[in-house]
C-alpha cells in the first residue's frame, strides 16, 4: 500500500527527521487515503509536542525503496511482506507491526486452474502459461514464483500471450490486476494464475469455478518495518500512535478511510516465525 510520509520531529535539544514509505505505481489512487492518515499522525505528534507537518510521497518500486532506506531517506515502511523483506534484507530494517486490512490479518497465496483443467499439480504446468499480478505483488507473484522455483519449475518470462513456451518450462506473464489474473484463467488465455485466497474467493463469488493446485503458508496482510538507524524513542512513539488508533473514535474513522484498515498491532511470536520462513524463502 502506497505512500511516503516526510516528518520533521523536534525533541528537547534534539532534531530528528523521519520518512514513512511504501510502494505503488498508482499514487493518485492512494494519495487521499494517505493524506488522511498523515493528518492524523500529525495531530498526534503535535499532542506529543512535535509540531511539524506530515507529508505524503510515493516510491515506484522495490529498488527505489532499497536506495531510499540505504540513503537514510526512508525510516518506516508500510507494505506487503515480500517486497518489504527484500528491502530489509538489503538494508537491515526490521518488521514491528502487522496491519489488518479489510478485517484480514493473514492470508495465503494460491496457484489455481479452471475446474475442468487437466492440470492436477504444478508439474502438469510444464509447457503452459501462468498469469501473475505485478512484479511487486506478494501473493500474486513473489511468493508463488518462489514456491514454483523451490519445486524445480523453470520459469520464463513472456513478453506476450502469443509467445510459445518450451515443454520443460512454465511461461509467466503479468496481468497487472488480480481481477485480470482470474479472468485470464477463466477465459483460457492462460492455464493457471496466482493470487490470494481472499481475492479468488471474492472474484468467483464462492462459485465452484476453479481448482487450487498449490497453497502457501499464512502471510501477514501488511507489515510495518523500521530502519535500524531510526531513533528508538521516535519508533516507540509511532508504534504507540498506530497501535492505539482502533481505541480512538477519530482513529477508527481514519483507519477505515485508510484503505479499509481495521487496526495495527505488534507482531506476535507466530508472526515472527512466519516472517522468518518467508525470509528463508527469499534467500
């Protein structure tokens, strides 16, 4: 989920700056949502004696986010797990919070085919095509790609749906939207698709249209990570602001406006274990 907040914080005898960032290629879609959250954070910082403006800005991809964190220009990342962990692997940032989105705390990535498909396992996909969401999607690309490669599947990126696929590989192409992934499978443009179990269920309306052939472990919906260089007092203040929003009537309204967020909460031991397994998958 997209945005970068630029915050100048003033502690007694100490001036600090912080940037909260996330990745999107559609900033106009998310600007107002992040502006509302930024205004709320600004008011809460003011109550703590930090009377500076909170800005909103967007990073376009994982590589840019890595560069921003490495340069000290982004200190807090709000995004899905896989791209965030790729940034953390490169920069040393660490996850602290989990974000509930639309009432969902965790979800799973699934690879699916039409119900009438002859494909019964991922090995049956050899010589076929699979649709992924976008290059920075956790459930729609990064996790399923890693799971296929872990099972010895040779993945080749296709430039178009008309491109032929070798018999010993699986060709993949980006559909750009989760809805497109599901539609391409349904209309037979590709043999298989990858998305979240939540999206597949919502798009199919619960109808028995598809068969899942591979399911990932649980994945936190979104996480909030902090850079290693971020001042500890500042980090703790931001954690307190975010995790108490669902206890504040104003905060609840802001959460709802912030793309259907239910709450932010601290990672528990199970979350840490899941994130560690995803780290290992990345490596």
